[in-house]
């Protein structure tokens, strides 16, 4: 079983409402401080239009409730007692929190209702569409599938390259050589990958070891302090995995690159290269070439396929020449026979 088949995934079951304050939606708490420790268990958002009108059969109360212009102006259109009743109807459910967009405000009597139920009410200056977009993206990150992998993750010519292999094979040394050549370190040793949407894995380091490297025989070095801010990245999309292993004459290694065998990591297909190591091999330059070759393929140029097509054209041309020569011999034979 390979290391990629033993990967353990991490997912969050819930987050606290107070964590929304770290989102880019610029939230301000206007009521329900005690509700900041409520739990959000669903990454989706809900606009409680029907619930305010009294229909609560399908009310997804466990989601963050977003009040936009529609909800606010509907409440304002109601007489005072009906407005209070509409808010009490939804406040009777275990709502995590309420977010008012466009800097809208509730009357104090409505704030008191949610305050008494320990439901936090936020306001944001963003319009509803943008607030929902930013919140959805933030919650997607919070509830995203994560996986931890051992290796060195480097941005090489804009391509996210993960160097993997057994402990001590030289991953960090290769990454250090790439950094010295002007490429950028994302993380070393332990890399956290977060699944974004269905086909993207974003990698970053842990808070403890980010941009530190362990070089055997030397110790811990700080890449940012040593090489400068241009030598690091905080996150990068994983695009290719380079598996380092000792050269074994009994193993088969690709010679043409026509056979593609992507790795499946938590349901995302990632290009991979198995790179054998032996003394004198310049792995740093080869890693750069791997990244450049990946870029060429991304832009539609596949050197292996172009070479294969040229080879096939030569074979077809030779066959045509042989057939033409054969036909000429037949013509010459019959002409000589007629004479």
C-alpha cells in the first residue's frame, strides 16, 4: 500500500459563530453576544423569507440566516405586532446567528427578541449578493476536506510541485536548491491540502513549521529570513507530484511520457512523475523541466505526442516508399516480359 492510499482526511463537523468575525464580510455584532458560542453545523446559507411569512415546515433553521432587502422591507411593511410575531416565529428555532446586509438595522424590540434567545445578530456593509458570496467561500474553506501529507511543496515557475519520498531521500535539499535558484517554498515536511470545489487541492504549511526547513546535518533554517519574502508563498494549488525513489534496475520507468498515470488524492486527479535517483543526477534541473513540461501540456503542447506523431509519419512515409518501389519492380517485370 502506497503512502497515498494511507492518507487520513480531516473534516470539521462544526465551527463557532464567533469565527465568522474572521471572515472578509466585515461583520459587526449588534446583539446576542452570548450567542457567539453557538455552533454552525452547515456550510450553506439560508434566507428566511417563507419562515417570516409563517411557513416553517421546510425552515432550515440550523443554517446561518441572511436578511437582505427582501426580508428587511417585508418586516417594515408589517404592523408592529405582526413584525414582532414574525421574528418570534423564527427565534423559537435554534438559529446559529443572523446577518443583516447593506448595513440594515433591527428596531430595539426585535433585537431584544433575539438577544433573549441567545441568537447573535450581525450587520455587514456589503450588499446581499456579495455578502453571500464571501460568506459561502469562507464557510466552504472552514468545512472543506483536508489531508496532511509529508513532503516538500514548492512553487516552480508558477506550478505547484510536491516532492515526496521516504524520509531522508533528499526532499528538503532539493527544495532548498530550487529556492536558491529563485523558486518559492510553500511548506516543508508537513503540508496541509484543502479540497476546493471538486478538482482543486490548495496546499499550505502548518502554523508551527511554515517556511521553516530541516536540513539534515545543519538543522532548522528560516527560509523567509534567509532568502527574503520573495522566496516563500503561503498557499499554492497542487498540480504535480514528483515521487522520488532510489534507482532500481528491476523497476520500469517511463521513457516517452506517453503513458499518463495521475494520482487520485481525496477524489482529485493530480499529475505525477516517478523520478529515480542515482549519484550525479541533477534532480533540481529535472524538477524545473517537469514544471515547464507541465506548463507546455497545459497550453496544449505535448512533446511526447509530437515525437510519436513524427515517428508515425516517418513509418508511414517509409511504407509508401517501399510500396512505390515494389510497384515499380512489378511494372519493370511486366515490361521486360512483354519484350
